């Protein structure tokens, strides 16, 4: 992330307007456009969704929460959150 001095990049009128809200601190200004959700660019979100779908399928087939927790190396509370989540 690059830091820029406000007086170098903002017009005077805009700088004065921003100073009405914040002064003497760092302000993050996000990029334009939509941001990809967590894990979508790296593929992690898809992996977790695939794992959760498998957990749901096994649970619907009668597998116990305790066994699923052991099989997927997750806590029983985490398995409950996955299988009881509204779809």
C-alpha cells in the first residue's frame, strides 16, 4: 500500500472537506469497483464450500456429528454450524 500526502493528491476544496471529518490521521481509501469476496481469488472459498457440501451430504446419510468432526478435523460445534445452517 502506498501512502500519499493529502496536499499532493487532493484538490484544496476536497482536502478541506475531508479535514472536517478527520485530521492528522491515516485514512484508507478503497479502490473503485467491486471487491472479490474472501477466498474467491485464491480458491479457498470453493474448497471450503466443497468440504461443507460433503459434510452436509454425509450428515443427511446418517453420519454422526462426532464422527464428522473426527473425519474432517473440526470441532463438533463447527460441524453443527455447517449442518444446521439455513440454505
